[in-house]
């Protein structure tokens, strides 16, 4: 049985998400809440599943693959890979992921595409860098259309939208408004790309106001991350 406090945290966040959605005239049902279980044991994913969670996120390939293998297939469970991906790990990511949020270059798209031979199409999002720091993950806005066109041509990938992380040193609302504009640019190339993955615990209300369809919520639901020593 899941920890009662886990159920309480989950319910509290879901209530806040619903309130934020209704405040801007949106239906809460339009929004997918992804629970990020980074550093937590696989048992937590089982507990979350028992509480009705069907979308779980991880951002480290080794941990992601290990948890997915331990949990095994579960009806409706979707694994979201949200971290920076190396091309050499594309096959391992592809083996477990339902969605990859962090496609930011053509080489990664190609690696994921090659790894998908004989598999169902993989939903992917383009990660956009909302800062001027090239070291941050994501494609620069000026390269967005080219990357979108490239992903659209990949036979085993389905382009679903865009993803971004708000800059740490700026207000999130303008950043998410810019992401919404980038999302519209991608939809001009791929009309099915209606997803916008944005917003974490501290800024999901601003993300929802800007049109986010997928939120990535971690410790506010899971509790503090375990000490890794």
C-alpha cells in the first residue's frame, strides 16, 4: 500500500494544477501531470501507479532503464525520458521510453530513429534553449524549424511538440510565452505537434497560463530525494 503522505502530496498538487488551469479558462483534463521519480527506488513508481499515476519521468538513462526493467509492463504506464541524451545511449532510451522530451539535435534524432527499427513510433518533443547560454540543453530558437523538418522526416519518430526549462535567473512567464510562440512555429511544420512540456513545481501555474500540456513535477509529489551519499 502506498504511503498516505504520498497520496496526500499527489492530491494536493493535482488540486493546485486544476485550480491554475481553471483560473485561465482551461480544463484540467487537458493537462498531463508527469511525476519525476529521479533518485527514488522503483518501488515508488509502483506506489504511484497504485494511486492512479500513469505518466512517470526520468532524466538519467541508466536509472531510467533499470527502473523500467524492474517495473516491467503495466497497463497504461508511460515512461517519459526528460533528460539530456547521448546518441550512444539512444538504443537503451528507445527500448524503455514512451516519450522523449529532449531531442535537441539532428544526430540524436537520427540515433533514436535507427534504434526504432521494427518498433512502434516514438513520440518526441524538441527541447528549446530559452537562454543565451549554449551549454544549456536545447536547440537554439534559430535552428528550431530545421530540426522540426528533420524529425518529421524520421520514419520511426512522431513529432509531438516542444519542451523547455525556464531560465533560473528570470521570471518564468515571459520564457513560457516565448516557448508558446516557438510551439506555434513547429505546428506550422507538423500540425500534430500540439504538446508543450513546460513547468515544474515552482512555475507550473505560469506554464499552464502559457498553454503547457505536460508538467514535470518531482519532489513536491515524491518527497525529498534520497541521499546518494
